[in-house]
């Protein structure tokens, strides 16, 4: 055990020496993210391979190191991020208080004492596709051209810094803070690095509840904008379960369009460049981006949209819903492949695992092929009830 602790300690010291150049007000860049991913992988592999080494112990070592030594800001931010990632990997966010217990399980789940996690009970056929618990078929955040073209009066604009939002413009509101706190509660930090800014407006006449757009200064990061009127409130308090669907749907867009999933065109790219890029893209081309072959979205399209692939590339929408209702979880999902995968992911998170053979059910089962997405699903469901 001492040998392992020394290995970890030496590793931390090595990173300290490597990153020891003075930095002020540091913001992580792509090189840092790559380094963080390498550290995460090595540390998690070490934990998994050593029965006498716990994630709690590794977190404790890292935190003690930061608390007892003076470090530059870059090193501090990188190690803090690694700590958060380890906590997420083992459901250790505030792990002293928030470990999974029997109280975290839903009515349709039981607590597995050996695995220390909630497991879905066997359910009867009529229990499946009961969308009254979480999902509202009539409330969707329409991520389309109209959403981006709306000139809303922004109440407040913030910069996202880890779990916090720093006011850049406008007036801070308690309602905005409540929505942000819900977002950080259900979406792990490891999945929030792609977000840059957060804004809010309040328009009861708008059909848009929430939308995402590329950051104008960094096209590999995203800005989130929310319409407070579309969230569910009671006596000024945000209702968690009722407000969750919209957040998960928009998060799904960024999850499937993040820099790990696709190649981005430069912000300065003109029409000629984009037209050429579209012709050279052998996979699905989304707006100004070309999906990676092994991305969730590209594989989803190859499995479920091959017959409509050419039509889905056209600018004009086609009606794929009429006569194919069992192929989509909602009518809105038939709008285009992007809304289909976002809606399907939302149902994957909030609904039980289906057993029927409809195309819509197969789209939910698609996500179960990825262990990291199943773990993400379990985490979100646990946090909704917290």
C-alpha cells in the first residue's frame, strides 16, 4: 500500500514540476484537457487494478497535496479537475455524504448490496413507456433556426467557471441561479467542460425553452441560453423533476456534438469552405461540422437513418413521422436526426429500459451499448431525486 501511495505522490510531484511555470487567472485549454484525460485514465486504471486502493483514498491524497503545498494556478486547476473526475467516476461527488444508498433507489429499483448501487426491478409489459412520470410530450426545447434567430432581451449573461457562474452582463436573478444549480446538480462536471457561457431571458410567448449555440470566440465550446418561463415553479421555487427534461434534451445536443465527437470548421469559415467540407465529409454533416465515424451521433444515424440519410442532409425538413409513429419517441424527434438522438437520449435517461421491438425502443437500447452513458444515466437519475 505504501508503495502505491508513493507512486501516486511522485506522480503528483512530477506533474507539479511539469506545470510549474507561473500562471494567473488560468483557464484550461485543449492541451490541458488532453493531459487531464491521460491522468484520469491512469489513475482510474490504477484504482481498478488494486483492490487495496480506494477512490476515496486517492482523492484524499490529491486534496491533501493541494492543501499543504503552494502551487501555481494551472497545476491547481488541473488537479482539481482530476479530483472531480475521479469523484464522478465512482459516484463520489461529496462522497462522504452522497454515496449511493437504498434511499437513492426509485420505486422500480432495488439496492444491490454487493454492487452498492440501484438496479432496475423486473417490470410487467404495461409498466413500460409510462411517460407520465417525467416526460411531457408537449414541452420541448426547439433547437432550430428560429431559436437562434430570436432576438430576446437577455436578463443576465454569465461565464461558466466549473460549478459557478460569474455575471458578465445584465442583472443576476435568483430564478436563473436555481436553473443553473439544477443543471450542475444533474450533469457531472466532467461533462460540463464544453460549456462556456450561460444566459437567461423570460418570454412567455416564445416556444423555445432552452437552446445551445457555439461560442463566438471558441467554436469548440458552447453557450447555453434558457427561457425562465418554460421551467416549472412553485412559490418561486424551481421544481426539480418537472424541469429536468428540457435540461437533459439540450445537454444531449452538446454531448453528441462535442469536440470528442466531431471535427469543427473554423469560426471564420466561409460558404465555399463549408461546401467543400460537406462534400469531403464521409459521415453525417451537421451544419458546419463533420461527425467522427465512431461518434455516438454518426453510429445512431447509420443504424436508424440510413434510408433517410440523403433527405436528412437537405435544408428543407421532411415529414418522417406520419405513418412511422412507432419509429420515434415523440413527433418532435422526427424533425431531424439531431432532435431524434436528443429526444431518444432524454427517454433513455428518464424511462425504464424497454423490451419491445419497435424502432423507438431500439433507439433507447442503442445508448445501453455504451457503459459510460449507462453510468451517466444512473448518475443523473440518482441526482434528480437528491
